């Protein structure tokens, strides 16, 4: 009983002390005191800006790039290996590299000289028109990258399960396009096919049989990172 009586007797005194302290401090209602957690973090970020990344990457592609946020997964691969990466992405549904070039935004970004690596990707490109884009449009990317201090890389993709019989042609066309334009090859599709042929496990594909599952995107991120930075 005593402890409860003590609380009742002392509670008004406690309120008085709070009011006195509040008046003495001006009762500051700034965001820093009313939302200490969030505001304090913002203050820390302002006072201690993040260090610039070791390398900046620009991804140019379509839904095979933005599904599961592949650029972010590549950034995470870098962190695991002690390399900080800044990633930027321009990826739109059903876009080929010729579509991005026609819009003109990729040229403006590359010309800033910000990016160490520019990673391009389009559909499976097993047919002649797709191959021609990888070579001819790819040459435009290669030239603008060379002029602005960037290295060009080809993100080799894969066909849908329905067109699995075209897989070898996809591998051949991406490999040839990268070789002709003196670009880095990130052979994701080839690594997928090796795994499929060895295990008959197609879990790298998502439910639609074309876009990657999260597991498939993780494998893609690992292959891209290792290809760019020559990691075994």
C-alpha cells in the first residue's frame, strides 16, 4: 500500500517539475524534439554524407532487368565483396536498346561521365533482327561509352521456356555482339543453361516461364558482378 500512496502523493509534484523544466527550456516544439528518432537520423545524414561509391553502374534494359530489382541485387553482391556500388537503371517493359537510344535519355546520362560501367540488355535476340540490334545499336553504345570514360557490358539473357530450343542462338548472338563491339560479356544466360542441363531444375524461371524468379535474379546478379570485376 505504501508504494501506491507514494505515487499518488508525488504525482502532482512530478507534473510541476515537468512544467517548470519545459518553461525553462522554452518548450521547443521543433521537429528535432517532437520526432527525435526520424529527425535525428536526418541530422546525422546531413552532417555525415555517405562516401561516394567505388564504382557507378548504369543498367539499360527492360523487365528482365527491373524484375526483382536486379541492379540492387548487384549492389548487394558488391557489398558482400567489399566494393561499394552506385546503381542507376533505365528499364521499361518490352524495350530494346534501340528504343532507349531513340528516346535520347541514355546518351545524356552517359555523357555526364558518371558511370564506370554501362550494362545493356534487351530481349532474347535469337532472331536476325535482334542480333542486328546487338551489333549495330550496340556499336553506338560502345562509341559513346568510350568517349565518356565508361566500359560497355552486355547482360546476356535467356529465352522463355516455350522457346528453349533457341537458347544456343541467344548465347551465340549476345557473345558475338559483345565481341564485335569490344564489350564485357556478362554470360547470365549461359550460366542458366549450364545449370538447367546439369540439373533439369528450372527454378531460375518465374511462374510465367520467362521472367526470372528471385533465385534466378540472384544468380544473374552474381554473374554480372563477377564479370564486371573479374571475380572468380
